[in-house]
C-alpha cells in the first residue's frame, strides 16, 4: 500500500450512504451496528470496525448499536462481553441505550423459521455434518439434494418443534434453507439455519437447545433493529446473496449489507485461532501482553485511543485486501504522545559518573521543561549532585571521529544541568568500565555556556543520590518477519517469533518525579522512546515501565521522501 493511499483516508461507504440519502432509500437515516461475537478479546482489526461503524453514525447524525452475536453457547462467556464493552468505551464511543444481543431475538428467529417451513422454504435434515459438506459439492461440481429435502411441510414443522423440545441428540438433525443445490454460490446450496446444541447459554440458560447459525441470525438481527447499513468484512461478500434471500422470503425490513477489506498489519497475526495459540502455549503473557495486537494488549503497551482512531481514519476503507505497514500505526502513536507525554530522565543501563570538582556535600535543584510542545504542562525541579548515572552506551574509550558523546577528553552537555568533561575511566578486575571521573564547568548551569561555547552532544542523566530503581521492559515486534505466515515446509508461524521481542531491564534508575507515576500514564524517556507505566506489574513501591514505541519514526521518513511501500 502506498503512503498516499494510507493518508487519504478514503471511504467508499460514505459514497453509498450519500447516494441512499439522495434517493431517500432509508428516509435519510443512518443506523449502523458493531456486532462482535463474545468468544474472545478484540484486536486492532476490531478497533477499525468500531471506529468505522460508530464514526459513520456520528458523521451522519445517526445511531450505532452495540450488539453481541451470542449464537454459540459453547464458546461464549460473560467475561468477553464485559471486556468488549470496556474496549468500545475506551476507544471513545457510546452506544447509549442500544445494547443488544442476538439472544434477545431467539423467539422471533424461531417464529421466522417456522414461517419459512410453512412456505416450503426450509426443511429438517437428518444428514450428519460431514455428509452435508459432501453433498454440497464444490465450485466445479453441483451439489446433491438431501434425501430429506422433500419432506412435507407438516413433517418438517413437527420435527422442528421436537428439535426445540430437546428430543434429539446434538448433530442428529439440522434445519436447512431450501434454496438451490445447483447454485454457483456454495452459500446458497441449502445452508444450515439451526443446529442442535444441548448447552447452557450465558444469558438464556437451558431455555434453548437449538441455536441459529450466523447467516440466519445476522440479517434478522439487522432487520429487527432497523439497521440501515450492515457493514461487514470482505469475507462476507459471498454471503450477501443469502443475507438478501432470507429477508426477501420473510418480507421484512431490508438493510443494505456492505463489505470492506479487513485490516491486515505486517509483523502481526490477526487470526483469533493463532492469537489463542500464542496465549495457550505460553509464547506471550496472556491476552493483554503488550506484544499482542489485542486492544487490551495495546492499552497495556501504552497506545492511546486517539492514536488508534487517527490510524483508522488514515488507512481509510478499502474494497480489496492489502497489508498496512505497522510503521503507520506507530507514527500515529508518536504523533499523539509527542503532544501529551512529559519528558523525563531515566537511565536504563547505568554507568556511574563522579564529578570530581563538584562539592561532595552540595545538592541543587535544576529547572526542567516538562514538554516543549505544550507550555501549559509547565516545569519541574530535578535534583543534581556530585555523583550521577549516565547510559553505558554513551561512553566509548576509543571513540570514532564523529562521536559526540562521552570519551576521554570529550566535553558534553547534561540536559538541564552543566557541561562535563571526561577525564578518566575506572575499570574493575575484569577490565569492565564501572565508573567515569569527570569535571564540570559551573558557568554552564542549565546546560548553556556563559561564553557562548557549544557542544554537540547532549546526554540524559539522573542524580545517584536521588535516583530510584525501576524495571523497564523493552518491547519489539512479536515476529521477526513482515509476513509471519510465510514459512517453510514443516514449520508454523510460531517459528517466526522474534526471540528479542521482550528485553527486561531490572537495574534502571529513574528521577524522583517518576515515583509518583501511575499505571497507564505516558512519558517520553529522553533519547529512549515513549513509555507507559505497566498496569499489571507496577506496585506502589516498584515501578515497571513498558516501552510503547521508540523515537525513531520510519513512517515519517517515508512520507517525507515520498517513497511507496
């Protein structure tokens, strides 16, 4: 996908809606819905759908329902319902009083099924699931009619009622629509409408032992709620004729189904089955692991709802499948955090620095700007003393020509503090550098020289006496290849897992201000990236920070260069 395509934010669905409004098809109403199955946790692809459905309703002064498609009691749990509701709210959307469930309509769906039977449009079939699949045929071969297809209406009504009463075992019978076994669309070859499942439902208990299939339930739910635009992902395009057929046979309110391309990101898997495997087999630390593309994982990583909404707007709505560069998502996050994140000092891999000419018993408070992008965020005071910590990788004993950080004889600027010059490196018995001896220029307070002298290198630091220990988790892409599903024979997508996707640093030092940091808050660690206080492992006394994203912005460089990707 090109950078132009991504940033245009095109939306062909709006053109369809505007044509409907011009023609008066739905009386100038726009009523959408977000219809998740409560059988798992939502991911970034669902976030796009949430933003699309609620966003369209907002754009046209319409309404958007939150509806749970709870037609499979075996996989559904109340836990998922509450998680989904929380995620929709977190993204900034409100369904108001329009919270619905497919199970709200089970009685109506059953009555509609009886209508189809009475019209000779549905029948009870005794074929097993494998037989139904076999009889359906292929794209090249027509289907074969079931031997039970021409049962009388009276027999079908009796059998369907007995199915409802629980007289048959799971899988013993199904109700099928009677359409066309010769159709070129396999979905129209007498699809199953109801199956028998003796399982308690999370809302209806044991009232039902037959449950509607998605294709049967989908259109009826939309119709009952008088949805105008039923927006689905592209895999449902071939199901649209069936959606229309059911509604036409029943002569009920008929919404317009519209399909769009689902979101695919590089370096990511979006399949619910694969995400479940990652959790089940311990490749990640649960559904909210910050490496997961789940909304709960993104939240814990430090993503903001504003960044996700911006991303959804930028990528637009496509008619064909493509892969979006994850760098765009990260760019949207940086763009948002740059405005809101406070700049702080944190040393991840500390190296002790002793400033020899700074008085041993002296301490002072130095002024630091909280965010140069937002003056209203004000300033804070940072303690400074004779011993500080800097990053190990900010010193080289033998520095290259264009090295602007610490080295023997090199002068650098400490952010908000002073200029210091390295005089000596102290090593331990193993030859490892454990301490630097430096001097400072007292006439450079605040990081500016009175004589106008300038240095090219600026380092972050923390005062050793005032620093607090913390844990920092450096997250990277979970997979080390753009297409994790691209594997050699005998391998699976898990063979592409990045072994360096998480690095835990336990001996980090943070400035005193960060001891007040609360779970979910964002900060920019100077020169390190954007970080979020972890909501799972942080305690009152022990802070854990997750790297949300680095400062490097690949997408911004692509946009500036005009490069296509």
